[in-house]
C-alpha cells in the first residue's frame, strides 16, 4: 500500500465526461489499495474567464477579492469529482483550502504555502476515504481565501504530497511526459524516463510548460517523487527524481526554447561603478524581470555596451524606465529587438563532461546561426538567437547531442 | 442614518456592466450616510449550469458536494461587486457564508438558518465599510458549505436584516414591485404601494414569483420591513409591512394564478374513517405535495369522490402511488386532468368584508367559466378552473374587484 497524490489539470477536468474519466483513473489507485488525495484545477478556460471579469470590473482590483473570485473555479471541480467518485462506489469528499486548512501567507494573488494540516485527511484515509482537494487555493492569516498564482495547482499537489509524506505525486496533464524538446517542432523528440529535479527546474523555467517551476523547486526541497503523465493515454510518464536515482546519465537531457524574449542594448553606457546597479535596480523596482545580461569590456575605458533580455510583455515598460534614466546616466541610445529566442541545453551530465558549450556553438555556426548573447549555469548553456532560426537550431542541437529517437 | 440590507438577484448582477450599475446604486445609499450590507445572487444562468453539471455527474448526488458546487456562483459575484465598489471609492469587502459565519442546520441543499454572527460586520459598518454578502449559502455544524435551496438569496437577505436589526431590506429585482396581478396578462394591473406580510405570503405561494415564500414568512416573523423594487428603473417599489401600516385597505389586494396544477379525482372511494389518511399519508411519504382537497358528502353512504390538486411535476408520481393503493382501498378509478389553473384572490380586507367569494363566483359564472374546486383561507379564496380560461378569469376578476389602473 502506498500513499499517492494525484493532480489533474484544467484540460483533464474540462467537462463532465472528463471528470468521470478522472474518477475512473482515481478508482484504479484506490482498488490497488492505495491511500489517495486528488488535487484538481478549475475546468479549462474557467480561470481565464474569471480573471477577465476581474479586469473588466476594476483595473486596479483588490487582490483579496480577486482571490475570492478565481478560487471559485476549483470549488466547482472538487465538488463534481467527489460526486463522480461516489457515483462509482468510491468513498470521497471535497476539501476547500479553508477547510483543510491549507495555510498560506497573506500575499493575495501569489501566496506562499505556510502549513498544511493533514490530520483529518489522514484519519479519513484510514477509513478508506479519498480526499478531493481544491488546487491553487489556501487560506491566509486574515482568514480570507488566498491563491498561489497561475499554475499553482502543481504546487498545491507537491506541497500536499510533502505534508502527507506521500510516496508519489502524479501530475496528470495533456502530454504524456517530459520530452527532450517540444515534439511539435522536433518529430524525433523522445520522452525522458527519468529526469533530475535540477534539470526539470531548468527546463521548466526555460519554457517547457509541463510543470510549474515553483512546484519542481518544492519537490526538490522536500524530496517528493514527482511523475508527469498523461490523463488521456495509459502509459508511464516521466519521473522527476534525485540525481542518484538516474541510472544512465546523458550529457544533455533536454533542449528548451523560449520565444517570449526581447533583447535590449544600451549603447555607450558610462563605464563606472554603480551604473549597472542603477539600471537593474530601476527595472526591478518597476517589476521588470531581467534574464540574460552581458556587458562587454570597455574599449575606450569610458563607455561600454550593456545587453540584456526581458520578456515580450515587459519590453515597453522596460524601455520607458530606461528612457527616464537617460538624463542621469547619459548613455548613448536604446536599441531593442523583440525578434529573438533563447535556446537552452540542459543536463546534469555537463558538470563532469566538458565540451557541451563547444558542441552548441559549433552546431549553430555550421547552420550559419549567429549567437547574440550567451549565458551559462552549472547544468545549462543558453544562447540568444534570431527567432527565425528557432526550429532550425533546436533540431540541429537535438541531433548533435544524440537525443533523436532513432539515434538510440 | 439608517442601516439597510440591499439584495440583488441574478439578472441584476448578470454581467460586469450590471454589477457596476449595482455598485452605483449601493454608493447612493452609502453617500446618503447609511450603513449598508448587500446580498447578491449568482449571475443569471450560473446556478442552473452548476445544477445541470451535478445531475450529469451523478443521478443521486451527495447534497454536501452539491452545495460546494452551487455555492461557487455567489462567490464570484461578491468578489466582483466588492471590487466594483472599491473602484468607485466605496470601502467594501466580500463575505462568504463560512466567513461571517452564516450558521445553518446540516440539511444540505435546503438548509435552515440557525444563527448569524454579525459582530465583525457591524464593527466594520462603523468604519464605513460596506459588507458584500454571498446569498443562498451558509455553513453547517459539520463546517461544510450549505445552501438554502433555490431562491434562497431572498431569505439570506431577510435573515441578515433581522440579525442586523436593519431599518429596511430592499429586494432589487427585474420587476419594479408587486402588482395586483401579472401585468403581462392584465395590462391594467397596478403596482401595489403597500402590502401586508400575510397577503404577500399568499401571493408569493400562489404563483407571483417576486419574492421567495420563505423570505416573506421570515420577514413577518422578525418584523423586517421589506421593499421590492427594480434594479433597472429608479422609482419606489412595493413595501411589505405590518397590517397596521396599511393606510387604505382594499378588500382584495391582488390576484394570483398558478398554471402549474393538475387535478386528480378518485372516483368511488369507500366512505369510512382512515381512508383519507391512507391516501394522503402515502402521497406525503413519496414527497408529493397536495394542495386543494375536496371531498363530497357521500350520496349512498358507502362511497364518495375525492378530488385534489398536485403540481404538474408530481402528477406521474402521484398516480403511481395511488395505483399501488388500489388493492387496499378498492376505489373505483383515477381520473386526472393536467389542464387546470388555480386562481386566487387575496386581501386582508376580506376578513371584515363579506361577499368576496360571492363576487368571485358571480364574475366567473357571468363569463361562463366552470369552477371545479374551491378552497378558502382567512384572507384568500382560490378556485380551480380549466386552464384555457386563465387570462379571461384573471382579467374579469381584476375588473370586478376594482383593481384596474383606470378605475382609481
């Protein structure tokens, strides 16, 4: 007997028929003798509709009221799934965030989880009851509903698995696992059987939209074994585990790309201490997230060029912030380019294996693709290229690192 | 300064624009210096959709889970209305049933209100805050969400008004008050300025769908001054008050009709003690609501005919129950007729004024309308007629009792 947390996303509970199918999937685990908690999202589309209404009612809405509105989506699906389970003879009840309670801090709209009281839930496990838990929501110190931010149901599931000391946290989604890259642009992409938390974290934050980044970080922190698998196809998915559980280590595990990038270059920035601090401090104050940063060595000892990337959505705001700084910093000009894409190769193997970056640069050079910015971490090399070359670059790298399905 | 409870139904909060209009309406009361609690329903259509999903998931659903699902509708509207109020500078916060707490018994799906704790709400009134309260929902002794049954938001509003000792409970709806009869079939119908609780109760339960019956009974019990008025047109509505507040009493205040009736006659029922008990006991056990009952004096001392009405929805079930009793009771046959309509004339004035029934019977006779069943109470006379004659009868009676608009 194992204790399992299962999580189903919005498309998996998108209508009544799908909710019934989820109930059948849950029943199989129950019939196998497992203790089961199921975390569900709102029906696909519901949360977007609710968020849209909030925006239409008030441009600067109260995050506490926003949480009240958007948390209603999961309330519908937990009730319906509990009914569907009872309908096929499975003892089940729904749990809303405030009922558990699923305690969070008071940062409405993107609350962080504080403490989850699983006492009652565990007691009911022993009576054979399945817990159907509303994802994405909790209760703050002010006794009001909080939400964890978009995609927060993954985090709910992992946090609940940690609190329950569950043997496994199965994330059911509309793909059947984590792939070496997006199968939609590389037909030879392979499903990864096992991936480390660190790799998953890099892939998740680099644009592979399978798991929410925060949930992976939390799984790593608490050692929760996460499995990503399909709620529509019945086959094993991808297991996210500790590095020592990976049997056969590849140098590069996956390739992620993020088209949602824009490049900004400040030309002729005075080369003196405090300038970078002023620039990135102002951007940060305006909630602009800066990703890759490159500063060249000053040629003349007086000025330098500073290049960095922001998300598309932040480009206008960033430009506005920088223009306001022009008087103070006396830089030359702002050059921005929204037509860029970040490509990242990720793998824990590259810690011990040199030459990964070299392969990347050579492969791209052979295809005539210009690298605009480079950034690296211990288990990742990222480059910025013109977005027209995205597919070409990802396919070439996928082959170069021996990831193609027929290369096995 | 007064303390006011305002209630807005589903059509009044049917979309974002209407919610904003409601906020403006609330602001006027706030600007006038009043303490305000606003009770809202779910957006029109939402509750029906949620109920439909429940039925699709499971035919015999758990009422506790049903409550979780359907209570989500009001959660959306309270959040949005609180935002809309804040957006126009009105201090406001939303309250869900469990947050107040709005205590009920544990009869999920049609809970009865137990106790409402208004301490915190009243404290916030004194700080100028408007309470935006989710109608229809409460919390049961099991710390789970309960709902009050369809139309329960009216009851929520009246109960809250009673708990708050509010000066007034204004029920905003899509009509501008209570009419002497349905203006859609009698163009000369007049809006009633003041009506007694008793009359409103009879009209509400006799098919005038303006106020939920239970809310009127509760208002009467606690002496809550209820006003029914339009959320779209800015004019005084109908005040529901104690009899001693009615200045000019009419003999008949209003005429209601209920087309949702079916007549059943049991022919040749043995005329002995216990037979009626057996019949109506069995119907009650099967949750069939019986309304008008007529039993004639036995002609031969051995058998009699028994006629009564049930709602259309219950006709098949009632017939089924009666057929099972045939062996035991040995009655002749069952004759049923779904094409009947109940017409009721209502008025507290008829207590002191004889002849109301006579006027009714004469008026109908003049039009050649046959009366099938008669039933009376202290302030009401009801007759059952063929449904084809509904409009004709209502119009004729409206004129006969001097209710026509141009008769003033």
